[in-house]
C-alpha cells in the first residue's frame, strides 16, 4: 500500500503548478509590481548607417625628410615624437664643405671679373686701332672672342655662387609641414647621401583623415544628401574619454570595390585635441539626415511578442496597458516610436517580466529595487 502522505503531497504540488501556470498572466491578488519607468519625449534623432562601419585613421599628409646634399649630420634639433611647426630646425649637416665651395666660387668670380675688365679694355682699344686701320679684322675678332669668353666665365662664376649658397642653405634642414616627428632614421655622426637616405617621417595630424567603407546600396543617398549639405561623421573607440570627435565627409571614391561591394569614403576631423592618432581603428557613425520631432523612448521599453513589438504604458490609475507600436531607428539606446505612442506618456523600462495587461504597478527607482530587463516572448 502506498504511503498516503506522499500521495497527498504530490497532489498538492501538482495542483499548485497547474494553478500557477493558468494564472501566469493574471493580475496579482495583492501588491503592485515594482517597475522602472520613463517618459516618451519628442526629440530630433540622426539617421545613421547601421551597423556602424569601422574606420582607419590616416594622417592628413605624410612627408619623408631627405637631405638635399651629401654630408655628415652635426646636430639634431628635435625629439622623436615631438610636434613640429613649419620652418622648425630639424637637422644640421656639417656646413664646412659647402662654405668652402662658396668661398672658392667667390674667389673664382673675383679673378674672372678682373679678366673680363681686361678683355673689355683690350677690345675697346683695338676697336679704335681697327678704325684707324692699324690692326686687322682678325685681331679685332680675336679680341671680341676673348671678351665673350670672359663674360661667359663671370656668368658661370655667379651661377656657381648661387649653387654654393643653395648647398649651404641645405645644410640646415627645416620642417616642411606642421606635424608630429616620427622615429629617427639617422643620427649625429652619420654621413647621409642625397636623396637616398631617409632622415625622418613627419605625419600631419591637424586636421586628420578617417577612411571607411560602406555598402554600395547607401551610395545614392549619400551623394544626394552631400549635394545639399555637409554630412556629419562621428568617431568612437574603446576607452574613449570626453566627447566623441566630430568631422565631416569630404571624399567619395570614384569606384566601388568589386570584391566587397563597398565604396570607400573619407572624413576630415580637426583633431585639435589629438584624440585621433594615425593607424588607429575607430567606429564611425555617418549621419545622413535628421529625423525631427520624433517620439522616442529608451530602447529597454520596447518588448517583442508573438504579434510584434509592444510597450507597457502606465495609465493614470497605475495599471499598465500593453500597447502595440511601430518602431523606427535606434540611436544611443533611444528608439523612435513611429506609431502607437504619444509624447508625455509613461512607459515601463524595467520589470516587464512581472507585468500583464491590467496589472497595478509601483514606480520605483533603480536604487530601490533590483529588476531584470528581459524582453517577454509572450503575446501581450
């Protein structure tokens, strides 16, 4: 014979389970369900490409610094990684060989200028003698050739001085652009050859580029919006502090990548605070347009049931109504409600698992109760 106590206990347990299953969506007999709420608001929401593409930060320009003359590096005037301005001294090449060449060119000019003056005087004297028929035409022609040769020599000497001055100036290597100096490639004492040896690479980062690609299906809309206004671009990355860098779309590539079906874009950022750095990978948000006067609620308020999306709306008597809604875009944890909700209505954002239509609620704060935000899969 079976134990009557065990049978009785089993029947009680089964009865309790059946009762619990049948009344899962019923209004609790006593007490109100604690919930967190928010108010539906009217706001402007940017329409962005989703999912956000990944961008690659690129310098605005990259300049490789070479020496224009051969010589030994005698001084370095900057630190690696230092920000430099256009015209700042970077390297000094030993100027003594160039100075010696300049001195030699000037000495040659002085010598040849004297010879030119002698040739001028000689030609002027012989021209008078030729008029008096004292010397022949051949002699006068010889004097004229000597004068022309001396004139050419002086001109060559002046050009040599100009070249020597240029080479002397090239001994001082200055920054050609504003930017950040990279790692040194040559050091004091190294003899560099022009233009083979790389001394330094400078990256210009004010402004700076972010390159990214979007599916080709967005190209017509991007082109249309870009003709009417400047398109905003926002960059975010892990462990970012402070506001997100803001830039604008400045370049659309002239071809679609046949392999990936994407179009390459590039945005320009002022980067005045050096938040973006060449080589960095960031998440890019390209704003195509702005949705104005849209009704928005926290995304946690939107639930999904068998008949679609719905939101629990708190009525004046503190009971809830499961309101079917049509949702739109989502931006920064805010979801646009296109249909089914008005601005100013109170919606439940946490505690939906305890709710059913007509259930009375008690509005709490996050510090007052530990609620679980889990979307219900039941039909409201």
